C-alpha cells in the first residue's frame, strides 16, 4: 500500500481446501474434505493427489479472509514454496472478495483475479506464484 508491501496472509505449512468436481470443472461449490498430512520438519503440507485423481484439489489460505487496507493498491501477489511430484501439475491463482463477511456465491461476492501458468514436477523445491500486476503474465 502506498509504496509499501503489505502481507495479507502468511500461512506457513497450513492450508484449507476441498476436492471438487472435474466435469464440469468445479461445477458447484460443493466439495469433499481435502485430506492433508503435515511435514513439520519442512513446515510443509503434503497433498497426496494420486489418492483422488478424479477430483480437482483446490486449496486456500488457512487464515481468515483478509481485508485489503485502505490506500493506493498496485496489485496482489500470491506465492507458495512447492515440491511437485511426478504426474502432478500445479496452478496458483487468487480471488477477490467484495466483503470478508459474506460467504461464497452470495450475490457475486467473489471474483477470480486470474491464475498462473502451469508448474511442472521437480525433485527440487520451487516458488510458484501469480500476480495481477501488469495484466496477464505469460
């Protein structure tokens, strides 16, 4: 804000999420719980996507929805430190919410800001991210 970076969410090793329909893609907001395990030593969450490859694994920040502070906003950036196993692809994106107190789907409260290109498997940790600054990133 106003030339300064502001951290809205910092959820090291914590996520929430659900298993969504693939056809049609997401279809509705109805979802099954997303099973996760924790790797305490690496401050990481393990998503065993091979257990349910019939579903879209969709995760989000574990902390409460943050309100954007007042001021001149240039844009938002989301980053995640990830290790992607063979056979898995990852995409990072973000939504905007008009208000932090209204639930999903109620009067068009949430709007997708966009999503990153796909990230591919690697034996190394990598930083995945998306920004809405400067328009589409290709």
